[in-house]
C-alpha cells in the first residue's frame, strides 16, 4: 500500500468490529457459520459461548462445534474441523516462548521449554482414551510428566502439574471438554492429531484476530494468544494495512481496509455475555475508555455481561434465577437510557431467557 497512512477514530474501529463479528446479525445462518468461530468463543462461565452466538442471531445446537481448551488455556467453542490447525497455531513458537507460558511456581520445569509441552501432550494422549473426570486425568498426567513440571499443592495435599500447563496443552494432546452442570470431564477428540512438531499457521491465526478485533498491535494480538509481542513479530503476517487509530499505529488485513473506513454507525442493542468476542480484544482503553467502567466490566472473579448500544459499551448486566422458569435481569447503565434503548434491552432479555429455558423474564434498570 502506498500513500498516506489512513487515520480512523475509535468509533470507526468499534463500528467495524460490530460488523466483522456479525453483531448486526447480517448473513447469520447456523452457529457454526459465524465468523467469530475463527477465533473461538470463550465459554466462561459455562453457557456463555452459546449466549454469545445467540447474540449474533444463531440459536440452537450445532454438531460441528467442540469445546476445548485453546487460547491461553481457557475453554473455547470451536469448529471441530479446524482443531488440528488450531493446535499447531497455538503451539509455542520457541523454547523461550514455551518457558514464558509456564508459571513461575515451576521454576525448573519452565526451563524444559518446548519439551515440557510435548511431554504433557503425550501424557494426555496416553491417559485420555475414554471420558474421565478431570481430577483423575490430572493425577495420571502428573505421574507421566517430568517431576520438574509438578509442584506440591497445599490445597490438594498432593503433587501435580500446574493447571496452566495442563490446560494450555490439552488441545495438542487431543482432549475435549464434556460439561455437565458445574463439573467438567475430559474425553478424546474423535480425530486426534499427534502433538505438533513445531508451531504452524500462527500467522493465519493472527490475521483472523486482526480481522475480527483489529486494527490492533502485535502486543494486543500476543496478549490474546498468550505469547509475547517479541515472539509474535517473528511470524507477523504479510498483506496487512497500517492505519492510525487516534494517532497510534495499528494493523488489519489489507482487504478489510475499505470495510473499516466505510463502516456505518450501528443501530442496535445487545446484551453481550461475559467473555463475548467483542470484549476479547486487549486494547481495553479503546473499547471502554473510562477506567472506573473497565473495573466494573473486567473483574478478578465473576465478570458481568456488557450492554452494547450502537457500537459502544454503555453498561453492564447480570441475570439470576427468580423462581421456577423465571429469569431476573438487572441492567446497570453508565448513563441515562432512552425509552427506545430500554425497550430493545427488554427484547434482548426475552431472547436471553428463552435461550436459558426460562418462560418469563423481569428486567430492572439500576442506575444507582
């Protein structure tokens, strides 16, 4: 690309992301067809991923989807057919990268680098040949990996592998999650690839991140993938366009530049669940400029959902059971809402209740 670097502001960026992530519900068919499945949809707490898909107009189960540990070891819903490629894309890029991803509590184990990930993935393959409780798998995997990868856990009164290493390696070990209530069991994927020989397709995953959550920087993409900007620059994709977002450089796929510059202001109201892809970017200052609002939206434990109005996050919401077949939704806006927005939020809450199997819903607006 030649000529002057295009300049856009945060409102254009947010409008672009709304359209790129199909929050306008354009072209929506089945859940597995949604663009956000290219990165996966985080499922924390369980059920949040399905609600994120419903917020984009896709409802009901889709047999093409699978729940696995992927980005940063967190549970995400993905298209099953893409899991072998994803496993290679998430594999550490070097020994230094692998060491950085291993918690400091395992000092000697971290120095094993890529060997630590390979040993854990191979242990998963040997152990998880049928559906098993997570605790059973953890003990068996801990017994098979080098001792340096385990530590004395005071809570469990046992020596076992770090949960971070365990979850970051599950996909490469061919493991999927089976959730029932609050309990998660582990089972083998129907098609189990061998652990990757080396990272591959990471540049394609970066491109997908920038297409859905761009324009963004290497540091933002690295934070999402759980690596460092230094490592990611080694595989930074070609074919990107540089733009300036409120004066700062950022990148997105060159073929998305026109969509960014011409993105129309969205006219919609959505109740986004915790962990929704729209909230997954690492440029939180751009998404929610006020620090006090960031603290309300991203908490150490128990994040609320987000109220999205015309491309802007304008508040939070929470839902709770209020009797048999009844859901209570409390919306906490950060400024006064118009009657039109309140009515639209009521309609979204009704859709949320239906997705959760509730026959009735009560919506309260808390502006205290």
